[in-house]
C-alpha cells in the first residue's frame, strides 16, 4: 500500500467516526475491497480506483442537507494537501460526482473504466445480505415504516422525487435495490451481483410469508 492510500484510509476512518452504520468506515472498506477485486479483471489505474472507493462517501449528501458539492470540496482539499497530481484529483472527483444511483440520468456517456469499477463495487454493497441489513438500518435511522401493503413502490422516480422519497423500507427494494443487478458495468460486477440479487428475492419471499403469517 502506498503512502497516499495509507493516508487516505486514516483520513476516512477519522472523518466517518460515528457515521450511520450503513455509510460508515466498514461500508467504505467493503467497497474498497470489492473495487480492488473487480479491478483485477480490468485494465485500469488502480490508484484512482482505490482513492475514489475510499473517498466516494466522505460527505454523503443524505447526511448533509442534500449538498452534493461537499464531498468534492473535502476530497479535493485532502488530495491537494497530499500532493496528489492534478490528473489524479480530477479523475477521482469525476467518479465521486457521477457514482450515485440518483444521478444516473445525468451521467455522461463513455464512462472511464475506473468509475465503472467503483460504481459496481458501491452498488454491490447495496445488495445481498449486506444490502438487506443496510436498508433496514437506514430505514430505522429515518424512522420509516418497514412495510405497508397499502403503500406501493414508486417506480421511475425523478432525481428530486427519489431524494424526497419517504417510502417504506420494503419498497426501497423495488425502487432501487432490485434494479442494480442490470446496471452493472463490468463482467465481474455482474457475476457478483447475480448471487446477491437472488438472495434478496429469497429474502422478500420469506418476508411476505412471515408478514402474512402463511
């Protein structure tokens, strides 16, 4: 591990102390590991991949009044202080800006492979058993209902509707999580996502059986 990566790990751990459990250091660490795993199968700049994975949620807009610029300014200042090259900083900030599910309609075409890798890794951590746990943790954090059969999922929401959505935790599976498998960019990402997607389907099937006491 080079010094810049080591320093970034320390910085992110410190910055995310006390963060909501679905968006804490352990989420970052999993995305970082997944990114490196996927990067092994792609021709990419590994340093850019690692830095973007480590910094992608340094100031998640959900916890900063929707501010989508804060993560960019925090990451830029940190990387400049670490004497990272202008090119590396520019590429990392591009990934942070364009990684989010809610911004997918605004994402430019011909994405760099480094963004594809980190985006896949971040989305993979949103599905499977970890995804189920994170979803219910965040739903509890927001005091959302777990499930209400009368409240139907809102599909094809705009970015603003998605940001303001206060639906049930179960609906979030249909509004986002079950869509992620088909949004994977890399072959490795698709392979990992398939297994996790199937787990969520099994979970939902069991959830409804227990909800309906069947």
